[in-house]
């Protein structure tokens, strides 16, 4: 294998690795966006659940009835 062939091989590998790194980075960015959306949804659901609990008169620290 000549030096030129080796250089060409290395350049092809680098190009492939650069493309793979960019693809993986794009995937990570999209996953972070999904996580951010899910976090907001969970926070909204928790807020709604707290509102429902308050509107129904539920108290978290309520002691059980005396017959228990």
C-alpha cells in the first residue's frame, strides 16, 4: 500500500467519522428536546393533579379515621 493510498484511506475514514459524529450529535439534540418537552408535560400534569386534589378537598397529611 502506497503512502497516497494510505492517506486516501485515512481521509475516507475521517470523512465517515465526521458524518457519524454529526449524526450522533443530531440524535442527542433531538433526545434533549424530547426530554425537555416531557419534563414540561410532567410538571403540567403534577400542577393539574395538585389543583384537582385541592378542589376535591384532599389533604395529603390527613390522619386516618379513628377506627383504624
